[in-house]
């Protein structure tokens, strides 16, 4: 079984073009071709014609038993209404997590303005995914997206589970420490390349991930994700296939950890 816990249905070619149904069709086709059983779609911190809102994404995927939504939230524009809107989606199971975008927006995860977000995550027992590491735009501010900042929020909210996205690349050492130290922190391996891996970069990243597991990050804390369509599903599957790790760990990373964290043994989208 393969679960891709980090995909998008944003139109990265042209944000002004409404394309949610075409993107979902494309996602389903790539999932079939790569034998991906379940995908989690992360919505953005901003809504444009090419970046569908959480509500639009939930409605467009409601009939699909293999696609679930992780609700992107904006720090700058967060309103109590945004969180209220999510409650029925969380209750019915169409939304399985929350996502924050430090770096793309200027804030640290521990900011008290986000306490209601963490309270909601705790109440529905869904993880909070945190963009970490490089921003794909020079206008991002990477001091906010360093994975070290997930430590403080994880300590202050011990009942909330956090996911450091992209293994915090390039600050993978910091991610290792924060995941190792905090029982409630996980990491996903998505978005390490734009498109396909080149041989040299692939072996460099493979070494780093193997090192992370040697360092003491338990394989049950690592999640498979691609960041599709930014990274290709094909090259990611090959990448994980070639990791020198026990088969039991590979199964955990590819699916079992995500099943537990996002409660995917229950695929219902109904109260
Ligand atoms: Zn992403």
C-alpha cells in the first residue's frame, strides 16, 4: 500500500486559471499509474482561481474514497470563521489535518495567534503539518521556516501532533533532532526536488535520509509524500525503493505511519 501524504491541486502554471477538476483528474491518473492508494491534498494559505479553497477542494473530492484534504490556513488572514468552517469537514472526515505555511508568511509556529488552530487540531485529533525549509519563491523568508521552531510549539502543545514537511530541507539535522526529541513530531520527505531527481542529488538525499534513521529518528515518525505536481511520483517511488532500509521500515514510511496519523483505516466521509 502507498499513501502520498503531501500533494497539491494548485495550478502552478497559471494561478489565474480555475482548474480544480482538471487537477483532480490529473492527480487520479498519476495515482493509478503509480499505484498510489490514497493521497492527501494540501490546500494553500491563499485562495486564487488556480488555488482552490478548502471548501471547494472538499466538495470536488467528496465522492473520491482515496483522496482526503489537509486544510491550509493563512496566518495573516486567519479569522475565527475559517476555523468554524472546518468543523463539519473535520467531523465528517473529509479534512484529515491542518497545514501552516511559515516562511511563505512571516510568523513562527509558536505565535499565540495560532492557539485556536492548535486547539482545533487537539479537539479533532488531527495533525498540523508545517511547511519547513526552503520556500520555492525568493520572496519567502526562510528564518520562519526553519524546523527548529517546531520544537517550541510541539513542547507547548504536547497533545497536538506536528509534521515537519520536506524534512526541513536543507536543515535536515535540525529536523532530526526535533523529531527525535519530541514524541509528537513527525516529518515527511516530500518536495526534495522539482520534477525528477538527478543521480547525484538523489544519492546525496538518500544518504541524508538513511543518516536520519541511524541518528535515532524512529521509522514510525517518517511519512511518504511527494509534493506532486512539483515533484514527480515516478521518481519518488524509485527514490524510496532504493533506500537501503529494512522492508518493514519501508512499509511503515510508505503507508502504515500515515494510516495511523491520519486515521485512514476509516475512509468514510460522513459523520
Ligand atoms: Zn507542498
